[in-house]
């Protein structure tokens, strides 16, 4: 648990945020970045598969 957001350094106000270590805004941003990274990785895998054929 953390009282300060691990991403932006702001004070965390809720217990849920403290458990995560991230405030709600930063947590949403992190999840969006993870989703985008996963989509790019899947796209690159598909492109590699096409090159192999």
C-alpha cells in the first residue's frame, strides 16, 4: 500500500487507490497504455506472420 501515487506523486485519497498504488486517473492511463501496447504487439505479430508466408 502507498499513500502517494507511484506514477505522479500525488497524495492518494481512497483506500482502493492506496491498495493499487495509483490514483484513479493514473490507473486509467496505465491501463490504456497497457491496452495500446498489447494491440501494437498483436499487430506486429500478425505482420510478422504475413512476412513469413
